[in-house]
C-alpha cells in the first residue's frame, strides 16, 4: 500500500516535467573583408528560393525570377569579369543569355545559407551545381558552376556572383 501511495505522489511530478528546446544559432563563419562580421546559419527559406530561381532560369520562367529580385540587382558574370547593374525587370537580359540554347539542365549538389544575424542584414546563399546546355546547333556545353545569391532584409535578391569551369 505504501508503494502504491508513493507511486501516486511521485507520478504527477514526472508527468508535470516539461522539456524546453532552446535553439542556439552558433557562429558558422566569418566575413574577412571590411568589418570582419561573424556569420551564422541563415534562413533555409532563402535557400529554397534560390533553388527555385535556379530551376526557373533553366525552365525560362523569367517572370518568377523577377518576383524574387530587388529593384536593382548586381550581377557578376563568370565570363567578362565586370559587374553589371540590372534594373528589374530584366527579362530581356536573361532571354539573351538563353537564346543560343534549346534547353538547359541544372543539378545542384547542395545549398548553404549564412547571415550576419543582425537586424536588417543580408543573407548569402551559396550553391554549386552542374549545368548542361543543349545548343540549337546540336552542340552540348557542360559546366561546373558556383553561384552566390545575396538577399536583402526584405527577402529580395540584390546580387548574384557566378563562377564556372568546363566539365569534361
């Protein structure tokens, strides 16, 4: 009887314990230019948007891309080496880049998101992928590509940097 009474007294203590989960955003990197900002894990929503934009480009869905872009976007192309400032909408610019091709296939390896963690700050999304372009003349171009998308605090893409190399 004593054991049963003890069990009835102790059981509510165990049932009333509540586990609290606390998320800690630990530092995942550091900006090395300028103010040496600490970098933390960023929004995976922006990472998803980036993957959607990559696929939209391959599909020729430039209207979707324009929805995700800021009023002015800086683009650093892989070839040519000069920063280009684009005013939204810039569908014609994207269309001219795709003009020589029948189709484009993009296959991302992974996607990462980092942010300074400060209010009104930016988020950097990095994504490496392979790109296969099927030209209208029948030739095929294969590249390894690494792109970085910079999102402003409003969730719009303000900059795209692109690096590529030929894939054998």
